[in-house]
């Protein structure tokens, strides 16, 4: 990466800070000095890390607006390493990592402090370790000058339990990035003197056994011992890291922890200042990766054409780790007909390639499979020490890359099982994490319905015995899946069922032609809930594809569905694929995503699909829990009011806005006041709103005054709640003045505010002119009970609770 001419500097002032962020446009070149071309070329920027004196280079990419977040930025980091490097593998290609940065909204005032606790989230294969190694390289090249020391700790290497370590040996001996020190005492003294200049990176945090105990307060004697003499070699690795995590040791250091979205992350969120999430490849990133992977132009063109013709295989490339496996297959395949159509098929072909490339006699795969299954059950990627593993199996695993060996400093030799793409930490009291177990089950179902001829090399049974065994297990799986009550399944379980059925229903053994749906596919389509929700379940491109196939099969069975895709992180192309199905009645999604989809369809002149996308979109009822929810609603209401004048499809407005009858504003006292002005501005555009809940948002008297001015523009409002909003007599009088003009209002809740007998009497007097109001709840401790009792006697519609 280099700049041929002095770069242009722009300064951007975000709304949340007064300091400028410098954005610098540069030229990105490969190792040969040629500019790196992306299609379409995204804007190139330099974005500073918090507190950084210099600005590492990043490339701005697509923003995944389906994810709820605040102050987000999405970028693609290009990590280029020479052939043979352990960062990007033996191919030496440019490795692209898509990131999104999220501030932790619910911490409020804590976000004003410097970010010392950073969580890096990403599923297996997304490139967390690659990014961390790139950061270490950047630090070694003085690109991150705010840190004098960077220590990389690996969860696998920290599985030792001997109490023979000190903080000094942990950092200087067990860290993957720490070279041998000539004067360790002087280095350690400098670390203790300036902990704010120390960055500790923990890769694979979910690998550590019983991670819950790391977050629990340690015994007082142990804490005192650690603080008194951290150089004493009497502690376990777990005790030391727990002390770092809880700020007992090195309290001013910065922690960067990598983990997967499920599992450890939920335990760490309350401590986190900032989140980084690996988002996966976009289609443009996949093309860039392939163009770098295949140096031969003819092979590159053939690979791109083959990949585009295989929808599911193309979507699997969303995961950078799987993208590399796909490239291995494309490199060896000479025909589209032999390309895999499922994840099981992909992994099967990769294993076959490794075996063929090895060229030696292979050990029994029963032992390899047994080792893999034991790892899944034990929630561990470490080969069991108590089991006698043949030298032939070990040698085969190391040659093919199924095993990776690591020499631990001051500890015995250990091997780490890499048979499955997803591993997790060691055995403990907790149940195995769902990610690797779900994947194992998916593989098992796929293999049962795989072409038996291609599985012959993986078993030692006779043909008859193998056929009978597979048929029996197929029957058990079919019976189990057909016996599920899909109405009782969680959204994530329904998604897994879609994957199971897809793996079982499709094969590539018929010359590349799509196989017919099995009875499993028909049964799934016939029993999916009509209101199908994936709310809060992250939908990757392969996930969307399998759901799409199930919904398409449902269409052939005459079924139609209502989809809830909110907080699913679905990409725009995936949203378009699902919305474009003829048997979708309605759909919910992030409002910003829906608007982006409409704009893309309008630009591409897809009038028919745009009509369906607009008419089927719904937001009722709407719970606004984040600032962005109100910002997106504001944009939608503006489209409803203004754009209808220029587009025939929107000539009568946006149906979703017209059909919004209930709005619950749940941002709370910290974030609520930030966006209340936007809410007051957009409320007049919600003419059909019937229920408005503004409880516990610290509106205050000034807010109620503004609200009262907008209530006259809501002719259909039935229920209004301003429960617990710091409203005094002045605000109560504003409400009392507007009540007679609200012809449709039937229920008003002003409980737990600060109005006294003066405000209560004003509301009571106004209530006499409101014949349609059925209930007025206004009890609080500031109103004398005698006054409230007299008001209730005068008008029975006034209630205590």
C-alpha cells in the first residue's frame, strides 16, 4: 500500500463528537505495484483507531443495515502476505476482511471514556485470527504507536492447568507474539510502569474451559497475592487471565477479545466498550478474492463462470474460510457437473482432494471420525490425551492439515483437531455450544443422503451391509424430522431444519441437474408456520438460500407466508430474493433495508417487484428500542409524505405507514431525549396511529408541550401513555388543554409523574369535556390521597391503577 502523490485530506465532524476525523484518499497497490481494482470500486479511506496518532489504511465497504447498531462503520481490510505465509495460507492471495464497528448503546455515559475493552465477534472461518495477526504486523511496523507492547494469547495454548506461572511468564513466554527477551526484568518493569501502553489480544476466547469462572470475583487471598507479587510463579494461566480480565492486574491495559457471537459473547457484553463484528464477503469481495487466487486469466474466468452458475456454492463464499475451500474445488474441477451443491458435498470433496494429494495409504476413517465426534461431544478441539492414537493416523492428519501441532512453551506437546470447520473450548459443566453441534448434525444428515458410491472409500462395510445401515438411519432421520412440531420450534431451530432438509434433498450425483424434492422437503414446506419469524436470528446468505428453497416448495403446495426478518442482518440481495417470491403475503425487516431495496429496484426499473416490495412491507406494531429505529421511521414517513407526488407506485403513500396503528417508544431516559425531537416531527405523518406508548422516556414538561401540539394531528389515536416521564403540573396543564380536541382518545395514562393536586385537578376538569375517554390513570405520590379520592368520586373514569 503506497501513495504516489500527497494525499488529499478531508475532515468529517460526526454528530457525537466535536473532534474531526481525517479521511485520506489513497491509492492501493499490489506487490507488483499495480493498483488493486475492486468491482465496483469502493471509496478508499484512512480511518483512525481511537487514540491513534497515525491512521491505518482501510477500504470502505457496504454497510449491513439489517444489524441494529450505533455509530457504525463498515470496512474491508486487505491483508496481503507472500506465498507460504501462515496468515493467508499457502496461496499467498490478498485476504479481505469485512468489519462493522458498533458502539455499545446501552452503556450511555460509559461510552465517553476511552475504549479499553474491545470485543471482536465472528463465526468460525470469518477471519478473526487473520485480522489479529494483521494488527500485530501493523504494530510491529509502528502503525499503532499508542501501544509499546502487544501480547497475543491463544485460547488453545492456555489450556494448561499447572500453577507454575507468573504474569511475567504469561506475557513473555506464553504470548504468541513475544520474542525471547534479552532482559525480561527490564521489559516487565516497563510493562508495569505503563499499563496503558499495553494491548493484550486474546484469540479464541471461547476456547478457554469454564470461561464463566473468569468473570467471577476471585478469592480475596488470591487477589491480594496477585497484587502483592505478580512475579511469583505460583498461579495458573486461568487465574492470571481472570485477574487481567477483572482489572486486578494491569488495570489500565487495553483488551481485545475475539469470540463467536454465541456463547462467550453474552457473558462479556456488559464489560465491553466497543464491538467489532466480522461481516463476511460481499459478492464484490468474492470476485476480488478469486481474481487474486487464480493467477491464470483463463482459469480465473472459468472459475468465476462456474461459481456464478452454482448459487449455493457462490453464497457459501460469504464465509472467507469456506471461500478458500471453494477455490480449492474450483481449481481441481474441470466441469460444472461435478461441483458440490451442498455444504456436505463441499467438505466431502475437500477431504477427497486432501487424500488424493497425499498419495499414500490412508488410515481407517472410522478412527478419524471417532476422534472428531469425541471432540464435538467434549466441546474440545484438543486430541484426547488418554486415548491411544496410532502413529499412522497422526502422520496422516499432520500431512493433510486435519491436525495442527503446537509446541507449548514450558508444557508438553499437544495436537489440535481441525477435522471440523468449527471448534470450541474444552470440556466443562456447560453444554456444548450449538454452532459446532448443529454443523455436525447437518453433516450427518447430508452424508446419509449422499451418493453411496462416493462414500465407499470412507467405510469398511460390505456393500449390502452399508446399504442396509444407511437405509435404516435414513428412516430414523426422516421419522424424526417428520415428527417435529414446527409451530413449537424456535426461529433458530426452524432455520436448522431448513438446512437439514436442504442437505438431504440435493445432490450432485445426477450429472449436475437439480434433484427432485424429497418427502422431507414436501413435509417441511407443508408444516412451516404461516407467520414465519427469524427475528433476532442472524441470516447469512446460505441461510437465506435454504429458507428460500423451503418457501418455494411451500408455493408449489399452495401455501403463503408472512415473514419477520427484523434484526436478522439479512443482506439486501437476500431480502430481494425472499420478497420476490410470489407466495409472500407480508414481510418485516429493518426499515432502512426496505428503503434501500426499493431504491435499488427503482433504479433498475423493476416496477413489478418494486410494487410487491412496497405493498407487502409492514411495520405494525413498531417497538422503537434504538435511536436508529426512529431515524429510519422518519425517513419512511418522509417518503410517505413527499415521494408519493413523483412515483406512481407511491401515489397513495407508503402502505406500511398508513397501516401503522401502534408505536411503542422504548429508548429509555438515556437515549429517549436524544431523538424525541425527531419523533415529534414525524408524528403528524402517522394519521392512522391508534396507540402511542411513551412510557419512561424522561419527556418532561417541555416535551409534553411539544407533544400536545402534535396530538391534534392524530385523529385516530385511542390510547396514550406518558407513564413515568418527569411531568409536573405545567405539563399536565398542556395535556388538559389538548384533551377536548382529541375526539378518538379513550385511554390516557399519566401515572408516576410529578404532578400535584393542581395538575390533577386540571386534568379532572378537562375530562368533563371528553365524553369518549373511558379511563384516566394519574396516581402518584405527589397527589394528596384526599384530592385524588374526591376526583374519583366526581368522575369514575379516573382510576388509581
